């Protein structure tokens, strides 16, 4: 039961929340009528949700595989004009039905799901009609092509021969997808950075085939093996043809602006975050946090540098230059301890084990019983982030979560490697494993998957997930991780500065027209990121929009929610009970978790 670990007062609050769906002062007959109306409305909404999910999964077979619906494992998304129109018509049809629903009659949980569903449908329609990423973002096609094979082969949800047969069917269809990309993409609208990035990633799909498929062909019956080999040959030719087009047509002629501008950005931000914070609110709060955290870091710097030979000036009230030099000098102490070039992945694995044991010993949150494996990031997904957590789909139960870490590129020289490892020093590797693993994304994904709403699982909030992961960094530091090491506290704050910078950077680049120099100043000087990390983030800020703020906005709402829960429960507040309850709702946007927990109106 997901409520059994609650503090008594919180349990009482939640019970009251459930009962509040019917007016407590109404006569018995009216109460029964209201309950009957709610049951009827919930049943109708359940039917609508089921049809929405079935339609989405059929329209996007690659997403269906990732979610754990395997009826369409041999199919591929149709991104032709006709296929896109079919998807658009479906979204408009479901939205019209939802608009005709009296959502106020729904139970509180279903009111949340209805709000999430409406936002997603509106987002899909806006993306197709207004943003039109299918016409200017080649990453759309690259992600489908790579995910089509990787999603089938990375997890053992079915016997290998069965998955290989599905992979063969998809390999036969990928040439059509690549042809659709060439048909849809308008080089005049494609930003050069998008074209160049996908040109580098395109061949990555063949590395997936080489890793997961080719070594296993010997286990197939002769006829199936021959069909798979023919599909691989066809895929290689198609990838080569697409590479030639990317190199000779798209990259030279890519003239689009990677900045989507204020109007589109503000619209996308609201869809992506489903938060009450506006772009201006986010900027104001982030700039305030930047100032506060730097001041706190200076306090730690004064402690760790005290009596150190050659330490910079450490006055109680520093100038901006004195603050900068002191924090930089303190961080140098942390940078001195870093993994070897070929030990980033093994060190991340050891850090994950240590963080997990700390959570267990301090009883901070219920630990998962499902496996997690640290892997090298697949080649086709490299170039955007250093690490990510890939949880199994909500319909695939008891399968592994992958914590993927990108290896250091072989072509990097020693200066680039040193820059990277100064950023991903030994303490930062611990924070990375906290964020991506335990008690971050891996743990959160396991908890969230237990919520019974498949709709909510499919539409889980990235802002909730990223906000939770950043929240756990501070929570672990506050709990004394690594023996209250002050340099760990310092590095944790630096990691948090990255979250703050993400929010400022995203709108600075996409709306305010920031140059690379402005972006690098924020990241390297103001938030102490190393050149390699900052350079990668500059690329990411060009390739994406409205995703980087999810970390900051999410964690601010998590911080606010915990403060509100502590105020409500007082001495009865229990941290583990609170964490388990927060994670029990299936990862909707944080605003809805707060409304459900604290018995606030759903809006």
C-alpha cells in the first residue's frame, strides 16, 4: 500500500483529501448521487484515456516499444505528410472529446490526469502546426531510427529470436524513414548545428546493429538469418545514402536559426513545464539563487582555505573579484581528486553503490528492488548530455534500468580530457550517480511506475523527474553524505549552480540572442563549469529549447512543496514518509503532487 508509510497527520490529510470529492455536509441521498456521478465520469474518462493511449501507441510504434506495449514492435513511425496528418487529426479528435467532458465531476486523481492529457494533446497539436519541428529538426528522425532498434534489443522483454525478428522488420522500414526525413526537411529552415550534429550521429545506428544484432544472427534459423542479413545490408546502404545527403546537401545548405524566439519559446515553455512560473519568474528566481549560492560557496571556501599556503584573500565581506578567486581556489582542491581517463564508468558504478548504501543506512526513502546497470552511452545518443537514466517502460515490469555514461571521446587531446575530468572529478561523479541513480532518477522511476494510471506513466513529467533528481543532491548533502565533507558540499553547490545556469542560459540563448561568449561567461566564470562541460552545454542550448529549465523549475517546486508539508505537519513530519508519498503519484507535474498531498484544489 502506498500510503502505509505516511506520518499519521499526513495520512489523515490524504484521507480527508479523498473524502473531499463529495460534500461532507450534504444529505445522504445527495452524497450518493455525487459519488455515482463521479463514478460515471471516471468510467467515461477511463475509456477516453484508453483510446488516447491506444491511438498514440499505434501512431508511434517506437514509443510503444519503449513504453512496454509490444504489439507494434515490427512497425515504424510514419513521418510522411499523410502520417503526420493522421496523428494531428487523432489529437484534435481526442481533445474535442476531452473538452466535452465535465472534468469537475472526476475524482481528484482523474482531474490531474485530465489536465495532463489536455496539455499533451494541445502540445502535440501546437508542435505539428506551429513549431513544425518535422520540417527543420533532423534529430526527430535520428531519434526514431536509433530508438527503433535500441528499444528492441537493449532489454530482454521477449526471447532473443522474437526481438531479432522485430528488429529485422524495422531495419527493412528505416530506409523509408530516412527518405521521409529528406523529403520533409527544408535546409533553409534547418539550423547548421542541428545538421552537423545529426551528420555525426547518423552512422550510430549501425553501431547498434553491430553491438546487438550481428553477434546474435548465428542463433537464428537459416531463413530468418538470411532475412536479417539482407535487412542489414539494405540498412547500411540507406545510412550511407542518407550520410551523403547530410554531408553534401543538408549541412552546406542549412541556413535556419536555432533560436526559436520569444513567442514560440513562451508557448513551448508552458507546454513543457506545465508550471505556474513564467519566463520572467524563472529568470528572476534563478538570478536570485545564483547570488545566494555563490555567497554560500564563499563561506565554505573561507573554511577549507583557512591557513592554506598561498590562499587568496578571504575577507568577511569580499569584493566580486575576491569572491571569485576564493571559490575557484577552493574548487581546485576538489578538482585534484579525479578519475583516470578510462575509469569514469567504473567510478560511477562504485559511487552508485555507495550512495545506495547511504540511503539504506539513513532510511531516507524506500529503495527499489529492480535492477540497474551502468552502461556506456550508445553512440547514436552521444553529444547532447554526459549521462542519462533510461528506465524501463511502464508496461515492462521488473526489467533493468540503464544508467548511461558517455565515455571520453577517443579523439580528444589531453587538454580536453583534463578539462572534462576537472568537471567530472571524483566528488562530481558521486553527484552524477546520485542524480541519475540513487536516490535520483532510477529510484524515482521505480516508485513512479507503481502508480496504477498508465496514462500518467506514459505522460510522466520531465520537470518532476529532473526536479526530484536535483532535490536529492541537496538532500544527500544535508544528510551528511561522504562524512559531511565540506568539499562535497562545495561541489554539490557547484552542481546546483549548473541547474541555475541551465534556466538562465536557455532563455538567454533562445530568446535574448546570447552569443557563445555570453553563454560561456555564465557557465565558466559565474557558475564555475569547465570549458568542455560548458562547450557541450552551449551545443545543447542550441539543439534544444524549454528542456534545460526543467531542472531548476522542478527543484524549486520540490523545495516549496517540502517546506509546505513541513509547515503543515510540524513535529509529525517524517522525511522517509514524505519522500515515499511524493513518489507515489506517478510523476505528474509537481504542482499536482502538491495539490493532492496538501488537499489543495486541482488546477
